[in-house]
């Protein structure tokens, strides 16, 4: 297999496939390396993506991969990038099977890692009935017995939003609520209750949430729970290269998906807390265009 590419895309999910399609169609030698762990794997149906609303996310990604087969300039391999080194004008990319590849430019499309709590039953429900985003799953959860797992300002703001989808709403703060008396009064006027009890486990039937069980062994029935989880970069590759990372842990890019180092681009969840398939695809497309334009500029001397 070829070792030298103009662009290597690390991560071959929605952002990476979109960048790859753009680069393949623009005759730019490109390799996509993907470790096959997209963040939305636990969810049975992806929503709010035109032409694919309600499909299994893996099936959409599979179609995206198939699209690439038409284009000779782009290759896709299943592997994990474990190290990247800037060598003079090139990047050396090392995989966990010790293969070395070289590129003039790289695109990070590595997404984020959701930091799930260890509480029993949470993981099994994540992406199914424990959800993070009303635009992805709110329609399916509308008018059901719904909870919000958060505290303080975050809980207050999320409750005001989710109230639009369901009026049967409880905030679970899993400890002190950290809201002001004024906020509690506003919530109470809308019959949104706040429960500080510590959660022991999430009772479910194959990911279908049934109830929350608390440390005092009481239970409360529930159909859906919005959980505001922290996220992190999935690995230290971007951090080790010294590109700018925001306080929230995202790779900082400009509107052209370029990071603080011009030959390193980034797209998708790794760059923004506004996570969606459409957004990842759009950013991947921009990153692909920008990488291709750099390729053209360097290849043809029009000066
Ligand atoms: C549970 C859940 C449900 C969601 N539902 C929806 C929905 O219904 N609608 C919607 O619009 N959005 C939804 N989202 C958000 C959406 O899935 C993301 O915005 C989108 O997947 C981001 O695409 P991405 O390519 O940036 O990252 P990801 O899809 O997470 O892909 C990152 C890829 O990079 C690879 N990777 C990481 N590190 C390496 C490495 N070192 N080497 C090689 N490969 C690597 C991973 O294996 C993975 O394949 C959901 C998110 C979650 C968590």
C-alpha cells in the first residue's frame, strides 16, 4: 500500500467521510484512518439529518464509505493512529500496528469521548432513553415522563428548554441542587420538581429506562432522561502536536476549519460542543475544500 499522501484524515466517521469525499472528488491523494468507534454507536436511530432521518447511524456511515469507492484518490483503512510527528515539511503518522504513513496536511476528525458516569444501568440506556440533545431525540421523547440530570445554572436552562417537549419534567441533581431560590420558584410555577437524592442505579429493560433507584432504595418511574455529560478529546494526539485547545477541551479552529497550525485542520465534534451529524458533515466538507486549495497552491506555480 502507498505510504505517501497529500492529506491524512484521522477519524473516518461523519466529519472524516465528508472531508474524504470532497478530497476524493478533487483529485487529492488522501488516506482516511479510522478506529471504528463513533460516539453515536449506542443510538438505534439518528435523527435530524435530511434524507436519512431515523436511520441507523452505522448504516448512514456505511453508505458514506461506499460513496468513496468511486474515487481513486481516496483510501480508507481501519486502524488507530497512535502517534503523529511533524518532520520538516511533513507529518509522520504511526498506527497501532506500527505502520508509518506520511502526509503534507492532516485533518483531525476524531470526535470526542463522552465521559459516562459509572452508575449501574447508565451505559446500557445511553443513546436510547438517556439522551443528550432534544434536536436529535426530543421528538421521540415528547410528552413522556422525562428527567434532566444536571444541577445549578445548567439544570435551570435545560429545564426551560425541554419544557417545550414535555411538561412532565423532573430535575435530578444527584446531590445539592446549586440553584437560586428565584430559579426554584420559577421552576415550581411550571410544576418542574427538583430532586436532590443520590442515584443508585438506572433500572431498564434492554436500554429502555423504567425507573431511577435512589440510595435510600426508593424509586421513581421515568421514560427518558437528558444527561449533560462532560466530554474530552478521545486521545492526546492533537494536544501533543501543540495546537490550540479551548478551555472546554475542543480543538480551536477558524471558520475554515484551520487550527492554530496552518497544515492541521479539524472538523466535527472535536471542535465544537454543538454536536450534530449535519454540522460534522458541513465542517468536514469545508476542511476538505481548504486542504485541496492548499494542495493546488503548492502543486502549480502560477507566480
Ligand atoms: C448517543 C448519541 C446520539 C446522537 N444522535 C444524534 C442524532 O440523532 N442526530 C444528530 O444529528 N447527531 C446525533 N449525535 C451527534 C453526532 O453523532 C455527532 O455530532 C457526530 O457523530 C460527529 O461526527 P464526528 O465525525 O465528528 O465524530 P464521531 O462520529 O464520534 O467519529 C469519530 C471517529 O474518529 C475515530 N477516531 C478517534 N480517534 C482515532 C484515532 N486515534 N485513530 C483513528 N481513528 C480515530 C473514531 O473511531 C470515530 O470513528 C449523537 C451523539 C451521541 C453521542
